[in-house]
């Protein structure tokens, strides 16, 4: 059963501004149909007792705890700034 027609491939190619030969259109229609067939096979897998995940690996947060530590004072931070105003770094405008 053909799920993807050549007309559908032509339509999507036109939307993407792609130019294909008739042979390429036919080839893509067959390939896309095979992809859909494979995806339908995945629907047959029993996932009843499979816990949903957002990643295939067991990923843990590797960031450290957010701890307050001593840091530079504002004056020390701005000491080597080429330009400053009102206790902040002054930089050239990037917006018009």
C-alpha cells in the first residue's frame, strides 16, 4: 500500500524550493514509504512496563551546588575596565 504519493513528494519539494527529476521523486516516495513502514513496526512493540525517559542514557545533573563564596567587589571588578558608568561596564551600543 502506497502511503506517500509522488504528488505529495512534488508538493513538499515545491514548498522547500527543491527541484527533483521524476526518477528522484519516485525514489523519494519509495524511501519515505519505507520509513513510515518502519515507524509502524515500532508501534507494535510492547512498552507497557517501560518507564518514559527524556534521554537514552541515565543522565545526572553534573553541576555543583550553588554556594555563596567570596568574590571581587564592584570596585575591584571595574578597576581595569576601559570605560564605566554608574558602577557598570560601559560598552558600545550594538542596537541602532
